[in-house]
């Protein structure tokens, strides 16, 4: 079976309206249309917490990210199939952008940890050999006499006459 690209009109609609419409069914047989939203980047950190929590609360929080503003009774009244449909549509809409954001964050954390490790190694080296913290030619940590810079001194000589 060959993958068929979605029509551009659907992608444009989802981009313009920040999500997609989905028909859900309640346990009592009622059906309604809900908007499964495209999560803004500013909320990706909260979304990350929801999708990485594997418990029931994590699943509920993930669904609430996709369809916010609904109370517990509304969620309790949905059929399991509707919950699955919301999760699938929310993942389809959000996961590509979220995955790029996650990889970018992981790279930044990796770079920061590398910098931290380099700083830790340099500090350990300085502690192990105190002479490394002195400028070259210094005996006590202050600059050697040949490169001392006066704090103040006579300015350039100028003739007043």
C-alpha cells in the first residue's frame, strides 16, 4: 500500500486554525465535533511532561493538551475509541514539531553538560597543581615585574608653553 500525501488544503486549514476538527462520541451516544489543537511551541515543555508520564494522569494530561478547557465529567463521558482518536490526531498534528524541539533541547543540554564537564576538569587540574593558576613568571600569583601595569601614573608629557 502506497502512502498518499494529504491534500494541501487540509494542511493549510490546520495551520490557519491551529488544529483539526474531530468527531467524538460520548458513552450515551451523543456525538460532537471538537477541535484537536496544534500545541504552541511555548507550551512544549508542559507537553513534554505529559507525554513522558506513562501513568493514567500523564495520558489524561496529554489529552487535555490536545483538547483544553473540558472538565473531568466531559472526559469521563467519552468512549475509549474517541479518546484514542484524540490521541492519534493530537500526535499527528504535534509530534513532528515537538520531536524537532526535543532534539534541539537535547543538543543544548548535551552542549551544556560538555561545557560543565570541561570546566570541572579545568578546576580539578588547577586544584591539583596550584602553580597553574599563577601567571607565567610569577612567584606569588601577581604579575611578574616585567609586565606590571601601574594603576595610575603620569599622563603623556605635554608642553604648556
